[in-house]
């Protein structure tokens, strides 16, 4: 994973291309934990973000298409995490089944992000000539629920 320079705005943007490899999810968890630890955030917020990023990357690998990338947007109020993949198929929550091995990832993201998550078409940051599907969630830096109506595109 290679770190790109920050975007030219009041927020910082980081992007990493992701290889479809068994080690990538663990590497992404460590990377996000390191980036967020530099922001002096609560440990609960960091743990939740790491878990949700892991879920989105795993879903992209299981149900999406290559190429994949992870994007982190940081501004004064919020932190937004985006996983882009090449599939046009929007994610959907699986029916609630306590015995199922899979199908809980989007429920975890919905719950931990207080419903502030979604999916939309987006250009890749690491390959701007490509358009993919961005699945994202945002968390307030203060660790409190955002004071906006959540957008639930595709879920």
C-alpha cells in the first residue's frame, strides 16, 4: 500500500491501492489504526473505525471486482472512510440470520456509524481514469453522533 499526498482542501485525503491478498485486510487495519492514532481520537472510536474498514474491505473482496482502494478523508469535524471497487452492483444487507457465517458486515457498519454510511459511483483516487463503486461510512471526530440526516444510498 502506498500513501498519496494530501488533497488541496481544508481536509486531508489519503488513498491506498489494495491488493486482493489475504494479508491486505490486516494491513489496512494496522494502517488505519496508525493514521487515527495520530489524531488523538478516543480508543473506542479508533476500534470501531478499524472494525468497519475491515468489514468494507472484506465485502469488496467477496462481492466486488478489482481494482480496490481505501480512502481516508479527515477534516475538523468528521472522518470518512471509503472503499472503492470495480463492481457496479450496489451492496445490500443480507436477511437477518443469526446462524449465517456471513452477512453481518453492513449491519455492523450501520450500527457503529449511527446510520451515516452509503454507496455511490466514484472515480478512483489512485487511478483517476477509472470509475468504481464507493462504499463509505463517516464518524464524528468527537465520537458523538453526527447532527445530520443519514444518506442510505444502496443499503
